[in-house]
């Protein structure tokens, strides 16, 4: 009978946040910094308050047009919004990499000869 050998377990890692979650967090933060109600920002962006709420909670995957409309309603450019989201994601990534060690990269597969040869003429 074969002996069972336990495999080493990988350390648990938190999943990376989704772009839509980070976007929603930044949009909510910007709206709160302006002291605005959801309905006011939604009206200026041309979306329903329910839709904006779902975007802020990361439940919707808004199109680029919707993101631009909401950013404009909050008085920020699309590039500034994108940078803010990227910085938030970078901060999360740095915290994750500090709290859990990086997994080693797998070694390259060894080269195996296929046995196919060309004839010299």
C-alpha cells in the first residue's frame, strides 16, 4: 500500500479587490468630501440614485461613459479619478504584500528533447 505524504499548504492570501469596488469607494469618498447627497450627484450625472448607489457599493460594472458622467458630476477628471483608484489599489497591494509573504515563482520546466530530427542534405 502506498504511503500518503501531506503536501505543504500555501499561505492564505486575501483576494485582490475588484476595480469596481475600488472605484465605488473613491466615488463615495469624493461625494462625501463634497458634502453631497446621493440624489444630487446622481441628478447631475444623469443616472438614478439607485444606480449610483450600486456603483458606489461595487455592485455595478459601469461603462466608461457612466464613469465619466459621474466623475464630471463630482468635479473631477477621468484621469484624476483613475489615479485615485489606482493609488487605493496600490495601497491595498502593499498592505497585502507586507502581511503575507510572496509565493515563490514556479521553476521553469526542464527542457525535454522531442526526438524529432531534420535530415541533413
